[in-house]
C-alpha cells in the first residue's frame, strides 16, 4: 500500500514543523577552550597544579570513605577530570572524588553487606559507578537537567550538611588511631564511645593540631593552600620519626603506575539494590553539581548548557567506572579554589589531571609517609567548610518553614541515612509548597488621602477603606487547599452596610474545579445579602478558564472587570472616593500626597522602617566628622521629601543632639535652633499647601514631642526653651 500514514504525515509536515534530531544530541567538545586567550595560560596551568596538589589528600580520604583503597582517589583524579574538562560548558567547575557520592556509596556498601576496603568492595563500587553513569546519560537523553529546579535550596543544603556531618563522625575515630565508623548517628556515636577509651594520644595531638591549623588558616588566609603544607609536614615528620613507635598509623605504600582498565562485573543478586543506589547517587550528582555550576556561572556572568553538563557527568563517571573508581562529582571546594587562584577555563581541570598522571608515574613514594591523623584532619576540614550552617542561619531569619525543611533533611540524613534524608527533605518541601499556597499573602486594601494607589490597610497607617466596599487582594492561584481561606476572609469582612466586594486577582493565574464551585456559592450568598462580587486586575486567560468552569455568567453580568476603578465605577463611585473616617475634601485624587517618605519606607522595609531612618541618621552624624554641616544633612537621605516626612527626619535628629554636639563641637542650642528653624519653615509650607492637615500635624507633633521627652529629656528641655523664646 505504499507509505504508511505516519510517514505521510511526517513528510507533509516537514515545512511546517521541521524536526531536527541533531539538536537533541548536540554535543560541544572543548567548549571553554575555543578562541582561547593566551593571557589565560599561566593562571590556568598554575591553578591546575595547585588543585592537583590539594586533591591528593582530599581524594584519597574520600576514596576510603567510599570503601576503596586511598590510591583510587588519585585514579579518580586522572581520566574522569580530563573527560569532564573536554565536555563541560562551565569555565571553572572542577570535577573529582567528592563527599556526597563517596558517602552514599560507603553507606550503600554497609546496606549490601560488603566490608569497605575488601576485594569485594573493589568489585562492587565500580559497578555502582557504572550504573550511576548510565543513569546520568539517560538524564542527558531525556533532558532532565531542569528537574533540579524542583529540589529546593534548603533540602539540598540540609542534605549536604547531613552527609558532611555523618562523614565527620565516621572519620573522628581515625584521629585517635581507631578505624572509621559506619552507619547513622547512633551507630557512629556507639563506635566513638567504644574506641575512644583506647585512643592513641600522639595521634590525637597530631590530628588536632593539623585540624586547628587548617581551620584557622581557612579563616585568616583562605587563598593559601594550607592542606598541601600540612600534608607535606606530615610526610616530612614520618621520614624522620618512626611513627610506629608512637602508635601513629600511616597510609599503605602505593606502587607507581596508572590505573588499569577494568570491566565492572555485575552480581545479579545485588543488581536491584545497586540500581536503586546508583539512581540516588546520579540524582545527587545531577542536583548538587548543576545547582553549584549555575551558581558560579551566574556569579561570573556566563552561561552553561545544563544538558551538555549531564553528558559530561555521565562520560566522566564512565571513565571512573572503567578505572575501578567510585562515582565522581563536582567539587565546590576545589572550584572555589579555582576561582580564588584565577583559573578561567577547563584547561585548569585538564592540567590537574595531567599533573596527577605525573604524580602516579613517578611521585607516589611519599604516600606511604602520610600519617592517617593528618589526612583525616584534611578531610574533616574540607567537610566542615562544605557544611551549610550559614544557610541555616539565613533561613532562620527569613523563613522558619524553610529552616525546618533544612533541619528535616539534615537530621533525616544523620539519623536515617542519605536516601531517607533526601526523601524526608523533599516531602517537607512539597508540604511547605502546599502550606504556602494554602496560606498566601493577602490584604484588604484602601486609599491614602491624596493618593490613587490601593494599599494594604494593615501596613499603611494612613490608608483608609472605601465606604461600603471591601477590596481584597489574594496573592495565589485559587485551588482546593486555599479556597476556604479566601472564602472565610471575605465573608468575615462584610457586614450589613457592605454593597460590594472587589477582588484584586492580579496574582490569581488559575482556578481549579473546587475553587470554582466555592466561588459560585460565595457569589450567590453575597447576592442574597445585596452585595455584588467583582473579580478584577487579572490576566485575560483567567476569563476563559472561568467560562470553562461554568462561571461565564459572572462575566456576562459585569462581575468581572478589568480594573478596581471600573468595578468602583460600576458601583456608582468615582474619584475622590468616600473613605471611612476621612472628610471627602481631604483626599482629592489630584492633590499632592503629603506622606510619601513614611509610606515608601514602610512599603520597602516593613517593620524595619524606623531602623532604616535611624541608621541613616547615624551615617549623617559620622559624615559631620568629614566636614558636612547641619544644612547638608538636615533634609535627610530620601529625595523629594514631603512635609511630614521631613518632620519625621527632624524628630530623629532631635533625639541625637547630644551626640551631634560631641562630634561637631557646636553648641547644642545652635543645633536645636537649626532644627526648629527648619520645622517652622515646614509648618508655614503646610499651612499654605495643605491647610486641611494642620490640625492632624499638630496632634502628631505633640506625640513626637512626648516621645522625645521620654527618650532624650535633655534634648527635650533645650527644644522647649527655644519654642518658648520663639
């Protein structure tokens, strides 16, 4: 019958919808080395050498955490890092043996019943790495990089911090000559308690001193590669001192030579567990590395190709698998070092890989001289710097909910293991999203006399509601979880005098079936009360959705209006609108607003508005030391200050008269005269421009004077004497 229908359809649609399969698998090689600038050669190569040196102790430590001999950390810093450097679109990110994948694999070995450091571990770990690479390549084929957008920063931060804390607890026994622990928090604490009684004092002293040096230097001289110096110092001490005599353990000697290529052998009995573990490792590598890569890219103003990065991750891990290594991850600590020392392209990572080849061929002799406590201190120091407790501190100040999510992920990893920790964190994230959507920001709106913008009544003390009208802003899509809140807020706000409810739906992009049903009930109930419901300010697509949900009659009868003003006009109201508690003549919409600064500060800084004014007052006083006079600072820091705004500023200045005297050496009476002279000018302007506000201004002035009397009695006395004279 000739060509199939599918073939015909494809042929017929060629011109309309061209399909370019090449785009799906488009690969860029040596992306960051194109149009290479010769001035980058020296910083790139020098930084690469430094990173290779720093990677020696860190990679060896992480390799042991993953259950492999320490030398495999060096193997993982050769071919994988070079492959990544050739395929990555990030100018500066460094790949290598890192904490999170190593911890996941180490924990997985315990679950699988495999003893770390054994021949069995050396067979199982490359298999995990191989399937991790396969998962990453699958992510590449399906362009799954965008999924990291669904993993919140608190979850990732808590996850990483939990892993780091777990590994630190694993490593602590090695500081005093015991073997590393395994398991979660309670198992690790039991191991520490059981082994600490046999602690080797010289090991403790050496390890603690090394750790203190590393932590202090990180704070004082962050750019200095202290880890290399500490490692070198430990090797030198071992060459002159018999460590065995003091019970200090050193690393096993490593023979020279490059890693052998192997084919990972899969044990069918372990395959289901390995697939699960490798999937979790792949997700962690994708999420952690992509998030970090994008962070560095944004900070340094360049772009990366998320999907190409997944290819680079997968290819690098394939290289690691075929050289017997554990899964490889992006290293934030080494990337930060790359940034500090001026590395500008992936030539840095490639150089680090080449340097590691040279070390493996002719420089492994020193490894047998490395004391384990020193190496452990380097690992603990690196892990400590990777913990994100600074993020937790910021979250505590900004969002308690996100702080608890961080803690949930952190404690989940620490108490229940890495996989469970991630699951707990992600569940908490989804709960937080639903909670936030169910209880979104919302406000009842009003007007400031003399101003046309609708403002939140609870935030702006000079805003008043419009008579017989409830204006309500809801800042979320309407769906089953929040429609009850929406309904309750509105029904609680109306009374027998209410004639209209106007919803500012500017933040409502969609309505689900449950919300639509409730809107119908609300509309009917309000209509029975003689109240008309309006939906305003929303995008046009919402109207189409309302029609599909059976609410088209609301549009037809005029309950859906483009703006709040049109809804008010439909109610028979026009500007100036009648406000509750304000005479209509006071708020002609054409009249200049008299409280600009105070309102803007409250809007911009919320509860911190007073602190902001005070901070700028302090800055003004300090400027007097540099020659600024009273006239220069009298009008404050905000341009175009209005009368009441400037009066607020002057009131703050009054409370600091004594401090100004100490700074300037001027007589306090002269300073007070400056302030009172300016205030008199303000009052004269107010009488001329806004006579309707005179009485209100006087009442406010009385309150401000009383506050000054309480906070600075001496300044109050000076000001009162001047007024009596005037």
